[in-house]
């Protein structure tokens, strides 16, 4: 009997984790590297997200080592909006970005990554 209960709880946690995760596509229009926040415009509405030390940040050429301080988030690109996809999860009641993927700049990739 206890095995069934344990299996049921494990299945419940597994499906709860699937429901909580989300993928959001939009344009990054603002980066606050000091406070680890980005503003993503989705359907003409600005949404602010917090980036953690565990957030994986990638671009066209792979991982961006400098995080939000990278030249990939320069002012010129932000004015146009940087195409991005973020994956979020709810942890301790807060929405946390687990992955941030940005689209490359000009043809040939972004040399500033």
C-alpha cells in the first residue's frame, strides 16, 4: 500500500513540474544587469523577469559568458528589440527564468558575444 501512495505522489510531482514550466517569446527592450532583470515585450505588453545565477543564457554562437553584461545586450540592439525566447519555472511561488535564448545579430553571428 505504501508503494502505491509513494508512486502516486511521485507522479503528482512530475505532472505539477510540467504544468509550471512555460516558454515565452518576445523582444528584450531593457536590461538591468545590476539587478539581474530584463524587460521582454510580448504582444505589445512589457513584462519584467528576473535572471538568476542559474539561468542559462545563450546566443547564436552558444553560451554567453558575461551574462546580462555581455555586448550582445548593447543599447543599439535593445532599441530595436532583441528577439528572445525564455523558459520559466515557478519556484517558491515566484516565476524564475531558467533559460534565455537570444537571436543572433547580423549575418554571420554576433561577434560581441
